[in-house]
């Protein structure tokens, strides 16, 4: 599937921001959120498209099913070995841009799973943005997923502004 047709498919799932301010329409798209689980930890993968007119930065994540969720990336160390580590400063998501959390690259790491999860189980992951906004996305456990395989039936994400009353 071409990148362009991915974008076309993405446009089918427009999820309005539950905005408290009536300034401008804001939409964030999340596609194909799935998790791989193993050994008390897990990793979540998805594609996110910032269709709002505001530059955003994902600075963290949390979920009820894990003690801790961290933004991670894989980078090549000096010795050529791929190492996984926390992304410092968050993931920039400029207006109109998309970012892929994918196998072998960026992912949301889940540490200290609180319950067993099997293929097909779902849970909510909350992405935290630098401006205080949050985006809740349903994630499905899919340990059998091959890298690079995308399920275009999954479109999800609903953004809310945390504690904004003004
Ligand atoms: Cu990781």
C-alpha cells in the first residue's frame, strides 16, 4: 500500500477533539494501535497524524494496565548494536505531520504489567502532550503481528484537554 493511499484511508477516520475552547477544529488521527506483550512488559505501536493546526509534542504516556509507560526508541550504539532507550524531550509532532511508532523504531514501552494479556485483549493507552492535552487510544494485543503489517480497519483515538476549564 502506498503512503498516499494510507493518507487517504486515514482521512476516513476523522475524530474531533473534545475541545473546551471554540477556537479551531482539532483532529488527531491514530491508526492501527497494537501491542506486543511478553515477560511482564510490552510495547505499543501505532501511527499518529497531527491534523490540527497546532504543533504538538508527545511527552509521555500512561495506562491502567502497567505501572509505567515510557516513550522509547531504538538507536544504534557506537558498537553497531541496537539499543533501546527512553526518548528525552518527547516526540515532536508538528501540525500536518505524522509519526510512526513501529517495530525497530519508536514505541511506547509498558513496564510492570498488572495483569496477563492475551491476543485480542484491549486496553486504553493515554498519550500525554506538552500542552496538557491527552489522547486516549484503544490498543489491541496482537503478538502475531509481523513487522510492517498494517491493519487499516483500526482507527482510534479521542483527545481531551485535561483539567481545562477556562
Ligand atoms: Cu522499549
